[in-house]
């Protein structure tokens, strides 16, 4: 009995000694030096300026026809140039360039450190797409895409697409952020036209300048032909309400007496404070038997094709009066409004 107990104690002692050596072997020298690299820079992705590495944005085609689409790819690398999976990327576009995929603007990089998407041209012009890393990374890239006309007949954009959050590329000063007082915090986000009788929709970039007929002779009816309205979306980041009381438009080389057509239109539009958005629908053109007559003009406007129409809003707060402007490419042509 005594011998058996003594043997068990010896075995237990040998086991404890072996365990100590195993633990010591596991500890080893894993610190990478006296202090080690506590930021883990170069061995994993860290969202800081020093260690975030880089983000690259590539667009398949930077020149498209209106209505066409193209792909883009975002690649994230760490400080050593290795691609980084499972990092959330946020992308957005300027108004006129639709973000078709991902519609929410956010997606994780895959196993090879990349994410891909699709954008589409909704209007003629030059628009940017921008993508960035998480806020801590402070890394972002932009690419410009040129969209060329004409707008395909009946094309009204890409249903369900996102984007447009970059506005028209206009700069907003630091005091123009939400809660600011600088009037640059009030901006026009987009300008479109309602030309199909639907004043509650998103609008388009097409103006039908001539009324035709629908159907096959002798069973024909007059083509639906409506007044045209400018649909102006604004963003008010000021701490006070903004009231706009007039809109001035200019159509260059309008074909009316060989000059530009410009006029001021009175209306009342109110945008609430602190980051509120508002949409102003302003009567722009009268439909008549001869075509479309711009408000304030003496003659109808014809099928003159694309024109960069400028729009200026005259507005005021409780403290001051100011104006904001934006240009948009509109197509003046003989579009069909027949439903069948």
C-alpha cells in the first residue's frame, strides 16, 4: 500500500514538471521583440490612416451612352499590399449616375479583398462615383464617368437604383453642415422636368415639344400633351427655415429669335430646417396647339435637342436673402406620349 502511494506521488510530480515545460514552450517568444507590434500593422487590417493601406476604384468604361451601364471594382489592401476581405465599402454617385448595384451603396469585400458593382447613365453630363473605407480609415477614391446623349425615347432611369447622394458636386462649407448658419448649407440637389402629367413622380430629362396623334388612321386620337413643370429638389442644412419665392431659368440658344430664353417665375417654396429635404414643382412651359411656350417667352420652343438649362432659386432666411443655382441637360424633342 505504501509503495503504491509513493509511486502515485512520483507520477504526479513528474506530470507537474512536464506541464511546466509545456507551458513555457507555448509562451515562447511571440511578442515580436521587446514590446511587439501592438497595432498589428501589416498583419491585419486596421482602420487608421497609418495602417489602413489603400483603396482602389476601377471603372470598366468611363464614357457611356445615356441608358447604358458599366461595372466598377473596389479593391482594399493593407499596409503590406495584401488584399483584405470582409471590409465594408460605401459607395455613392452624383445625381444623373444611378447606383444599380449595390442599391444600398454598401457591401463587404469578398475573399480576394474586392467588391464589385454596376452604375448606369440616367442623363447626359459628367458625373462622379465615390467609394470609401469605414470612417476610421479616412480613405476614399473617386472616378468620373461621362454620359452622352441622346436620351432614349421613353427612358426614365433605372427603377430601384440608388445613388445621387453626392448631389451635383457642389461644395458645402463646414458651417453649412446640419445645424450651421452659412447659406451654402442650402443647395439644389437635382433638377428634372415633369412633362407627362404626373406631378408627383420623380420626373425625367425629356420635354415633348410637339403634339402628334396616337393610333392608326382613320382611328386616331390626339397624343397626350401636357404643360411642363420643373421638379427641383433642395436640401436645407441650416438651423432656420428657408423660403424661396422665385425661379429664374435660362435656355441657351433656344432658337427663339436666335437668342437664349430666360425668365423669372414667381412661386412659393418652403424647406424646413436642420437637414430637411423639399421638392419644388414650378410651372415651366405651357402646352398649346403649336407646341410648348416657356413661361415669359413670346414664342414656342421647337425640337432643339439638348440644352444645358440653368436654374437659379431666389430664397431667404430670417436673416438674409441669397440665391442658389444648378444646371441640368434637358432634351427638347418630339417624344411620343402614346400609351399603345
